[in-house]
C-alpha cells in the first residue's frame, strides 16, 4: 500500500461512516486516486471517478471508470449515486476568487446526482489547524476553509451531521507521532482540529437542497 493510500484509509476510518458494499459512489476530484484503495478494496464499492483532467495513478487507469468534467456542471442525470464524496476538493473549486456561490453550486450539483436516501460526504482541511496552517496554507498556498465558513456552506441542507478530527499524512519514519492525533483530539476545540467533515443525507422525496 502506498503511503497516500495508507493516509486515506486512516482518514476515512476517522470519518467512521458505514458504506454499504456494492453501492455506487461518485468520487469527485479524484486526483491520483489515493482514496480508491479504501473505496474499492476495503469497502467493495462501485466507483466512478471525476476530475477536470486525468491524474489517476498509472496502475489505476485501466481498472476504474473516469469522467472528465467540472463539479460545477456535472454531466450526470439526477438521482444516480448512493454516495457522493469530495475529499480535500471543495477549496479548489474556485481557487482564484473563492466565491461562496461557487462552493454552494458544487455542493448543489453533488446533491442533485445523489439518489433519494443517499449520502454526500465532504471532507475539508481546517484552515487554522496549528500544523497544517503553516505547511498547507502558508507554504503550499491551499485556501483551506475556516470551521465557521465550512459549516455555513451547508445551511441549505436539512440532514447534516458535522464531525471534526485530527488526521495528518506522516512520513513513515515519523509515524510514531500519530499519538499526537489521539492527544489533540481530546484537547483541541473543533474549530482548529485538522479536518472538518459534513455528512449529508438526502430525504426520500428530495430532488435538491433549498440553497
């Protein structure tokens, strides 16, 4: 297992969501496909990957379905997927202007293609986490959302569960520092834990959120 796949398995274990096997999942902003080991090998899901351009790891290209499209205009009919996930994606949707309207549009599109009774899961790094702020925000330039802004994006959705937790991608020699996560999850307030998560359930008769 590659180190990025190991991190993603740890990340999704922190989310703690019980996916049903053989369900259909849309992996929005799939990137290199680090989440796929968890979704396919661990959860046995039927995955469709989506990104603006193909960046999947070469070992995955021939083994999984890929769509090239923007999350702001999904070329997918309504009510198709059991699950839609966006992991570390939403802050990239409008990197130049960071318009709330575009972030909400992306969520609305994901919700639209979710079947009634399905679930959308959105993971985003927390801007002011003490570790990731200096590395991810200041050094690498990621415009991670604040805890308050992230939660505000879901005001139009009725059935939302929020979680916040610590999860970091450690070089293997520094894996011992995973104990930091255990300690900090007990001591840190949610507003500065490294990840925010929203789990949105779609009612049986909903066609779209009231955004």
